[in-house]
C-alpha cells in the first residue's frame, strides 16, 4: 500500500478488476463539472455495456452518485443513464441497501471534495479505486490509484479504461454514447481546446472521439450556449467588483451571497467566471472569491471559495502553489481552495499568498 499521491495500479489492471465486479458505484467531486460528469457517465455506460456483452446482469447497474448543485445542462448529457443526486434527506450513510463490491472515484481523490460521502466511503477503501489528474489528493481514499497529472482531463485515462472494458482498439471505435461524455470532459477542461493543457495527445483523442460520432457543435450548444439572464447579471457584478493588483498583473473579483440573491442566480451560475479577466493583456492571474452558500458550509463559521486561473508563458504563476497556501490545490494553471473565513479576510489572505 502506498501513501504517496501516485499511481499504484494501471488502467489495464483496473479494467480486469472491474470485470469481476457486480455492483459498482461511481463517485466524483462536489459540484460536478464537465470532466466530472463526462468521466462518470462514460465509464458507467462502458461498465454496463461490457457486462451486457458478457451476458452478466448487474443489479443494480453501475450507477454514478453526485453531490452538490448540478449544471443546467447535466440532464441533457446524462439522459436515461441511471444516476443518483445525493441530498440531505438521501445520504448514503443513511441507507445501507447499497453495498457495492467496487467503488470508482473519478476526477478527484481529495477528501475535501468528497465530504458528502466520506463516512460511507471510509470503510470501503479496500474496494475503491481512484482515477485522477490533479496534483494533490489523499492516498487514503483508495488503495488502487491511477494518477496522471500530465492529463488535461480525467476523461483522458477514462477513455483508455472505456476502451479496455469494451475491448476496442481505439477511442474511435467506442459507442457514441460513451464517446460523447468523454469528449465533453476533454473539451470543458481545456476550455474547448483553448488552454495551455492542450497537447498532441489531447487533440488526437478529440479527433478519435469525433470519428466515433461525437457531434461537437451540438454538444457545445448544449453546454455553452444556454446561459440564463441571471448568469449574465451575475457576470456583470463580478466584473464590476474587479480590482487590479501588481501593475494590473493580477485581477481579483468577488461575489457575495447578496449578489446571487439580487441577480436571482444559482450557485452554478458563476462557473467559468474565474477566467474572465485573462482576456486582458496585462493580466497573468485571475481570481474569483465567492461567499459559500449555506449548503456548502461546514458547521461553525463563514466559508469562502477561491478559484484561481493563470496564463501560460514566461511571466506565468503556478496557481496550484498559491492554492496550497490557502489549504487547497489543483493544477498549475487552474486551482482553488475553500477558506474558513469571511470574504474580507479571505481576500486579504489571497492577496498575501499572491504576493
């Protein structure tokens, strides 16, 4: 057993292990994004299709569980795939009917992003596996781990897993219902192929998934072209709060709960705002600091969420290191943290960490 945040197994071995499981729960981080939903739906479908091809009946079928608000587009991507959205009234530790023989955790391996299922998952560590691409995580989440920090999205190693489960030689041969959510995760975690994490392997995988039948234009419209007016009003609040630091090298935006209330906005409406200031030439780092909703708070005080994004290049900053100073983490160009302090104190800490 390794306690380092590193791989302890391979995708091929995970596929072999999963073929022998009959009840599988698939988990991901709180407030799932495109990569979280894309990876969990693709792998869930691949597990169930592989079982059907072997003549094995999974009762119930492999099922993804989600916690936190879901994106507006989630229902269109998930479709008829059986899934579960956890609530205060429907928590896994309150219901012992689900007793899987495998738990797959995708796109995270951090307890801070799994606290809704922590008590349920802890005694199941030996039957759990993690596939992640983040630089930090907690090794005690699962003994089996595939950690690929060079991957742009969790959907990269998950595409390999889907191919292994379904016995196809290339992602281009995957069923379109598996290829589409994989493409979603790949596209959204690269900013629709605009960010510095775009690599030759990313584009080769994207091309293969398009060969499998993914409709890029339809998927983009489903996910990116359905903003509610409330989101645009909230965006105006974020931009209006913007302050520039260090000769306009850093831009900091803040959103209060009152802003969300005034704009009639949902928690998910601020998704992507952390990147807004990077369109300005001098800005190298863009920060969004948001007051947490009551449902996202831990007992005993204020909680504020910090999202950091940075540009590539010689003047770039490793925002993962900044987030680690605040108790969080992530990637070199995209990271975040949850700070147990009010908005003013968190802003002070963020500016200090950036300095």
